[in-house]
């Protein structure tokens, strides 16, 4: 199992946006959304159960998104017509978008006001995957501390 976390450059963002459009059929990261919400992919985490390579890019090339098991994304957004910037964690699993929520009684996406706090949460999620490769999917989707919400009744967002 290999877990890798990195700050994407513009090429990485383009590959990820293309992957979500072509493979998943979603325009979530399309140009309209990026303009409307001033959206930007800030950090990416990849989980691949089939390799022990130290760098997933060295095994799969510059576009590993179609091959890895899980893709975590920190997205920066400006909500409404304010200057307030917030961050959220998105999980792509089995060609569906899931949104991180830390309140089990609520079905709303968790928005972080602080990027560093959001990044720590992402790192914790990736560490959980790395530490327990045998049951990491159960830990992510059946936790008593947080959940990932799939919004919409379509197969993707």
C-alpha cells in the first residue's frame, strides 16, 4: 500500500479536472464552477493498495488518477459574494464524489476556515489508510467520529 500527499501544480490540477470530466462524467471542477466559486484544488492525497513504490508518479506516470484506489482533495472555495475563503475535503472513490463531514447527526459538508487545520485532517485520514491497509475503507465509511457524504442521486456529482 502506498499513500502519497502533495501540493498540485497547474498540470496536476488539469489532469485531475480532465479525469473527473472524462472518466466520471462530472463537471464539478469545470471552468464554470471554478469561476463561480473561485474554486481551486489546493492539496491531493492518493491511496493505492497495489504498490509499494515510494512515488506513485514514478510507477504510473504524470496522471495516476485513473489507477489509484482513493483520491482525496482539499478544495479552496469562496462562498457566496463574500471574501471569506473556506476549505473542504473531497474523496473520490469508485467514480463518485464524497464530502467530509465531522458531525454524524448532520448531512452537511464540513467547511474549514483554516487551511492548516484542513490539511491536518487530510493527513490524519491518509495516515489511517496507511496504518490499516486491510480495513481502511471500512474505517473511512463506518467511522463513529466522521463520515463521507455522497450528495445527489446520480452516480456522480
